[in-house]
């Protein structure tokens, strides 16, 4: 009996995946455990194996196509079996035909009657001419009539042009359809949404690119540059960064603390780790531990700002930035405030490994209540971290520099580590953020005493 193979649901928040490679082709024999296809989310990649034996009767999606989770991808069975009922595209085409037939039945008069509409009744959008019936049909079908190719008299858009556009033109999300009028040249839009839909992000990006193009007067001769398409993860990062900076009120405070005891503690752990069974504690582990202990006392920074309300969390779900070859990832250590330093170190290493392999579950990249990003190893002395909305705070960790201070009438140098806290000024005030930094500094400067408590 023919058995469909569905696109697995990798994580509760994943809605669709992209097929990156087929390892079998239509007509191939497959055994249980054979690799069928590879696919990826915006942050991780996976392989799908056959769970039944038989012949690969049909493939419904090609490499590069985005497939909603739990949708039939292919069918395995015996030669000659009917697989049409499993084809999700066949169902979609059927629905389209129903819509088109319905539109046709709604207008018993022939399409050519559009030409009889007097000029005074024509609707115009800038230089475009479109009949009222065509404009109404465009609204019903959720398409932008500016994409239509006019075939009516005097270059006006008529009903049949809208029907053609519906069959072959771009499709918008409902929110994008309302914003698309903000774009003068809608032809420049490049869809990134599920199923090739144009989203509000695509519109905002087009507006930004248009602005950059207008303000740039530098011309580069052909052959002196290379255009490289963005990877899926870079698109996701670009979208997240852009939305963060355009939808929140971000402000960054900078400070530093005396880090004398941090490397001293690391040295002691390193000397005794095998004897005591400890993890190889890093400076980042120590920062994560300290943040997890200070955050519960500052609930404004351990929260999500949800426009009309603030959600405060009892425990700390701590995200931390990981640099990978694929791009930036931010896994989450859940209930971090309930874990020991050694447990945090072990968990962080596990998550970093999964990120670098590209096999981390999308569920582990969500849900953080606060984030730490560390550029200490790159020698950065100060920077402005970008919020991960709806989180209200993100801490940047900087490199250690030698700074002078007066002590008993003498000038001495000490290792100073910089901290950069970006917070959402809609959710909390500068004084609230400063109090968090003050408490964090005190804990880190007395790290050894804190562990003894």
C-alpha cells in the first residue's frame, strides 16, 4: 500500500522547511533506513530516512522548494499504485480552479464588456488605468494590480489581466497587501515568505534598498565585484536585526569591572578539574553564571515586552550568541538560574557543538528571556549589542584591558573587563539598567566569595 512521506516538524515553532537535496529519484527502490532527502530550517539542517520499503513512486517537491511541515513530500509503495490523492499540489491546483470558476460565474457578461466602460468611469493609480471590475477582482484575489500587464483599450488593465496575474503573479500575505502601496516600483519586490509569498519584511527591505540606491553615487565597473545570493540563515539574521532596530527603543550603557579574580578562579579550576570532575570553565561560562544569579533580582530585564503588557519570568532562560560558519546562532539554557557553574559550562558546550554541526533543534533557539553576546576573544573594547525582541535586555562582553587606579596613594594597573548592556527603553529606564550593571559588577569582582556562600 502506498505510504506518503511527510515533511517532519522540527520544533514547535517551525512552520516550513526547504528541501536541499534528494538522495533518491522517482522509480528508485528504497529500503528502511535509506536516506531520502535532506532539508533545513533557517538555522539547522536534517536528513530524512525511509521508514518503509518499496519504490519511490512520486516526488512532489524539488530541491530548493519550501514545504510546510506535515505536508506530503513523496510517496513510497508498489509499482502501479495511484498516488495522485497524496499530491498536495494537486489539491492546491483544484482550489485555484474553483476560485477561477467562481469568478467566472460571478460575471456572466463577457470580459470584453470592459471595453464599453466610458473613460470617465475608469479608475487610475498614478499613470495606471484600470477598470472598476478589474480593481475589485484584484482586491478579492489579494493581488497587486500594478503587476498586471494591460491588454485593454488605451493600455488599461481589465478583468482578464487580473485573472492572468492571479495564476502566475506574486502572492502577498494579508499584511503585505496593505503595505505594498508604499512601494512605487512593486516589480523590485523579492518574495521570501512561505510558498513564495511577499511579506512585510520584503516591502521594508525594498524601501531600504531603494533609499541606499538613491543615496549612493559610487559606480563600480563591471567585473570588479561579485554578487552572492544570501543564505537562508543570513536572510533570517538580516530580518531579525532589521526588525529589532526598527521596532524597539534601544539604548546601551557601558561600564567595566575589575576582573582580577576571574582569571585567578579559572586557573584554580584548571589545576583541579580532573581531581574534582569539573568542566573546563571559560570566562563566558562565568559571565553566564553571574548573569543568571543577578537577573532574578531585576525582573524588568528578565522579561518580554509585548506592546500592551510585560511578561515577567520567574526563572532565567539565558540565550548566548554562538559564532558558526553558517552564521550567528543564539541557543538557550533553560532554568539557568537553577544550574551550577559546572552544569552551565557543560550545557553551553553541548549547545555550541550542536550549533556548529548545524543539527540543533529550533526549539533550543527560542524562548530566551535575556541574551549574552561575547566578543572578548576578538579584542573588542566596546560595542552595541542588538536586542532580540521581545527580550528587554542583552549584555555584551568585551575584552580585558589594563587600566590605572589609585590604591594607598600609588597608581596601580588592574585588568578591566568591559560590559555593554542594551535595553529596551520602552520597558525600563536607564536607572533600572544601571542598577543591574552595578549588581553584576559587584558579583564578578567578588566571584570567589559569591561561590563560597
